[in-house]
C-alpha cells in the first residue's frame, strides 16, 4: 500500500493543533477599557450574523466554518470542518479575541457539540461524499442488488488491492456486498493502460475479474493507447481519490450503521474486515 502522505495526516490531526495555534495569536492582553467594547462588538456581530475576526486566524490551518450554534459559558460555537474532511467545533471567547478548536464537555462528560456536528457537518458531508462516489467511473464487482456497497480506489497492479479483492470473496460471492472499483493508474507505468483495458472493455466487470484471476501472471493486458474519454475518467478518479483523503491504493469507503461514510487506507486487517464488509 502507498501510505497517506504526511500532509494529509497532518490535516487530520489539526483540531488539537488549532487550539494551540489560535491561542498563541493573541497573548497580549487588551488595554484598560477594551473588554467592554470588544464584547459589544461581538454582540453586534452576532446580531448581524457576522463571523468573529479571530476565526480568520484558523482558516489558514484548514478550518472552514459551516454554521454557528448555541454554546454555553458565554462562548460562541461554530460547527465546521478541517481540511474539508473532519468535523470540528470552534469556540470563540466572549471578548472575541481567542478561539479554541476541539471538544467541550459538560459536567456529565457529554460532548457539547456532538449532536450539532453530526447534524450540521457530518451528515451533509457524508451525503455529499457518497453522491460523488456514486457518480464516479467505477466498475462493479458482485451482484447489483447486493445490500451493501463498498467503494475502493484500485490500481490494476496493486498487490494490496488484489488481496482485498480476495478477502472480500465470501461476502461478494454470497451476494451480501457489491464492490465498486474506482480505477486509477498510480503504481506502475502501465497502470493507466491496464485500468483503461478494464474500463473500456465490453464487459468491464468481466475484465476486472480477468485481471484479478490472472494477477500473479501479470494481470490484464494493457491497452496500446488510451482514448480521451477513458483518460478523462482516470484523471477524474485520481482527483477524487485525493479529495477523499487517499494518497495510495486501496482507498476504501463504506457507510456505517448510522449511514456515515467511513474510510480505510490500505488492506483492512482482522476484525476490521467485518467493519468494512459487514457480518459474514
């Protein structure tokens, strides 16, 4: 497997870092008499639906505001996402000069913004992601009526993609899971031409199976040339792969019991295979 790049991993770890970075931006205390005007300004901004200026400081770290929500203790709460992928909450202090990004808990240990983030960020984000996957150029592996759909970014030369294909056979053959392979060409020089051979075949699903059954003998024969149409689809698939947070194959996405999109980078191991494919 080609692992996720440090840039992507850094993005997913940003909520904890954002709190430190944002707090360090305003260490100089305001002068005498400045607190009251600041609170008045923040109140006026709230009435007008304006975003506090302090939020600009965390935008450069990848935080994107989605909506404001009610927060306790005089804080202003903002539901958002980091890097376009991870839901997160930001809390602006009453003076409008400081912001914390992360989890806020009540006396019972409940996360204050959990349901809000689910409703305002996670659910819409998952629905948008799933829609993009559905409209991508994928190749079906399994019965069309299978109740569970799993998307996987696959390279025809990827040994871990092949191992995932093998591991999924009990679920696919039983009609429980339909794998949808979003073909990319990223590993070897002939990967795009092999992906094109599968996608351009009269029966892409049969061509995919041909590649998997002959994988140890070199797989499917690459096309001598790739049409513009297929090249455009491959380019779009690779852009989508990066957008979904993957820098290598296989990149696997599925819906959990709550309908939220979950990701796995690389070959699922042990019990995690059932988390991806469902009960055997």
